[in-house]
C-alpha cells in the first residue's frame, strides 16, 4: 500500500481529474485517501501547496517514464521511437495524471515561469534531443519546444480522445502515428 503522502496526492489527482479544481475539498481528499483531514496538513500547509506539489511530482514522474531506456548513443530514430512509445505508454497508463495536468494548466495556480523552470529541470534531455537534431539538420529549423510539441505533446489530446472512446487505435495505427510524428519533424 502506498504511503499516506502518496495516497493523498493520488486521491487529489483522481478527484480533480473527475471534478475539477473547484469541485474538491481537503475533506474529500482525506476521505478518498482514507486518512483524517488533519493528516493532510502534516504533509501540506494548504490546498494550494498540495496541488503545486502534486503537479511537480507528476511532472517528475512523467519525465522519468518518458526518458526510460532512451540511450543517447543510439541513432536518432531509435531514440525518437523510444521517447514516443514511452510517452504514449505513460499517457495511456496515467489517465488521471493527464486530466489533472489539463486542469492545472487552466487554473490560476499555473505560472508560466514556474512551468518553464520545471520543464527545463525534468525534460531537458528531451529538449536537447530535439535541439541536437535541429542543429544537425535532421529536424525542421524551429525551436526544440515546438518540435517536442509536434512529436510528443499532441499525444496528450490523442490519449484523451482514446480514453473517452472517441478514437480506437490498434498496433498498426500506433505505428502509423509514430511514423507520422517522426516525419512531421524531419527537415524537408
């Protein structure tokens, strides 16, 4: 069983994914986490602190999952394929995290400068991969952040559509999507 802190974070994430930021209280989080409300305050000063911690921890977890088994010594396509597959696997296996992120980024808690710093901290190897490909003439001549968006971040919307049953994908379609993502960033 996860520790109390993680249960609190996971419960807040699940509640927000279903109800939104304004639809939850600390009492609801405590009930979902199976802890006393006062226990939450042993770990987090207030709701805002809880939500900011949750956001950063989930970014850290996403980064670790996305970068798993990516070997910078491999050819660019092999690295890209691993990044893409890892991203898709993470998003499909973490629907609450995806919904939470969308909610967080639409909330007053979202701060562009803080987000930029966390992206740099946790996703720097991803941006470096795209920047290196751009500098070496393999990828389109556009900022690494945009290359990453074209190749990976659009998978968030695709995953939302799949989770809601709007789109069904099989292995052959995943391969086609991966190929289309690769071709979208290649320099022409």
